[in-house]
C-alpha cells in the first residue's frame, strides 16, 4: 500500500498543468543593422585571448580572473542562486522519513507492557496539480541563470577595465618620458642662454623665458610620477594582488599597433543579444513570467497528503518477522475562499514586475546599441585624426629645429625657439592622448559587442 501511495504521489506531482503565461521575447527596439554595417564580411567579436595580443597583458588578465574580488563575489552569488534553486525545486518531491520507536508503559490492570514500531512517512506533501511549485522552481532557475550572466558581465567589465588601466599606465609612462625629455632639453637651453648672457649676446628676458619652460616641465614630471604610481595602484586593485613588474607595460610607443586587436562590428544588431547584460535581463524577465504562473495557482485548491506505512510488534525481536502491518493515508484539500485580496495583489504585483522587467530588457538593448554606435562613430574619425596629429608633430619638430638653428646663428630670437618648443610639447602630448584613445576605443568596441570569455 505504501509503495502504491508513493507511486501515486509522484505521478500526480509530475502531471501538473502550468499557468505561466506563454513567454515571447520582446521585439528589440533598435534598428536591424549597426551603424556603418555594409561590409558583409565582418565577423563577430572574438574571445579576449585573441583580442589582447600582448603576452604581459594576457598573463595579467588571467591573474585577475582568479584574484579579482568582484569576480569572486559574482561567483559566490552564482553558488547562492544555485542553492536557492535546489531548495525551491525540492518542494516538487515528497520528503521520506524512516522512524523506529520503542514504548514501555505500566498500568495497574495490565502491568508492564512494551511495543515497538518501524515506519516510513510522507508528511504534508503538496500535490502540484496547478503548477505552483513548478512555476516557483522555474523562477528560481531563471534567477540562477541570470546570476551566471551577471558573473560573466562582471568578468567582461573587469577585463575591459583592467586593459584600459594597463593602457592608461602606458600612456602616463609616455607622458612622463616626454616631460623628462622636455625638462632635460629646457635645462640644456637654459645653460646655453646663461652662457650667452654672460658673453653679452642674450637678453635677461631670454633667461626668464627659458626658466619658465624648464620649471613647467619639471612640474609635469612630478605630476606624471604621481599618476604613474596611482595607475599601478589601480592595476593592483583590479588584479586582486600586486602586479609583478614584468607584467607592467612600457610606453605606448613600445606597443605594436595590434597589441589590442580591432574587432569588426558585424552587420546585424542581433549580435548584441549575446551580451551578458542583455541575457541577464532576459532571464530575469523569464523568472518574472514564471512568478505570474505561481501567483495564478494561488487561486486554485491545494491538495496535501500525509501518509505512513510500517510494522508494529510487542517485542523488538519479532518486529520485522511477525510484526503487524500498519498504515495510514490522510489527504486534505484547501480551497481559497477569502484572503482579503492577498492573492489578487500578489498576481498584480507579479504582472507589474514583468512589465517593469520588459522595460529594463528593452532599455538594456537600447543602451548596448548606443555603446556600439558611439564606438563606431569614434572609430570612423580616429584614423584621420591620428594621421593628421602625426604630421602635425613632425611639422612642429621641423619648426623647432629651424628656429634653434637660426637662434644659434644669431639671425633669430629666443622667443621664437621657446614658442616652437612649447608647441611641439603640446603636439606630442596630444599625440599620446590620441594613441591612448585609439586603444581605448578598441577595448570599448570589443566590450560593447559582448566580448568573449
């Protein structure tokens, strides 16, 4: 009898209906193609190992994926969500307990008597006839899957931030080197002007002008020394540990152009659906959809079963050989009649949650499209700007060389030399900034397209 009851319980619990609304993915509220997506040969974004081509950077990213505290927290959240799903799913199955009891009592009429009993029980198991527990289980599972993509997005963001910080350190190393070079050059010019003034061929204002350039460069050296130290501290935080010196970058000038590969954007905007933040938003939406099914099931009766079966005997020695078979079967039905509007409020809340999450999902897609569109718009003009800045630096270098030769020959004034020196310094600094922007744009485009872990 007990076996038959157990079989009936399992069949009834697995043969329930689902009251979840039919799920349909919302239509993406963005254009069908990405901006400038006419090249049919474009490919999807690659994994970070193929995009980040510098060996030092690859080793640093691997180190951070194992040690970064945000990543560790995200993984712990996955474990917690998985455990909650397992806890919710356990309600779909009956809880079986086995017990063995011994009773010894005494009465005036019968004297001392003993009894022993062994039994297996199923206590208050709810038959999921209308799918409430199944819906709750599906909602918990979707929450768990959403946490998986939350962790993936955390890793993606960490890789992007770490790479950006690594490039920033390289750029500040470049700026520091430039400031030191300018300071040394200005110091040499100051010595020359002092000797020329001593010889009576230079004005006093030439010394003050040369001193101004020297002190300005000196202040920049100190400033960039601070920034380089702060950049290293930022890398240590992102990596989760002290970054070894051999993994730090040199200057931007020492990096090859393909140190960070330029990722083609592709044609269809459907590629954005693989971004982890969009997939996270969709799983949260699916979880809300299942919660509506659970809220609907609250309007229907619940059937609970309490059953047990076993053997009993006056002595333990004969319990399993000559014991008396005992069993009980106690179904109960609960019909919701009046709850003060609680069930209806829960349903409306679940429906409102789904409506809000649809908006969140659509907003996430729109934000992704904007990120890619902005990165592509910057990409279109960046190459032209880099080429123009490169030629601008070369032109300013020529201007300084000519002004210096004329001054040394006595046919030019020192103010022209200083003006040319400042202009060259500014042009070189802008060149470094543009090089950094080029690498940052590549990182942003890779991340905006969903990257690859």
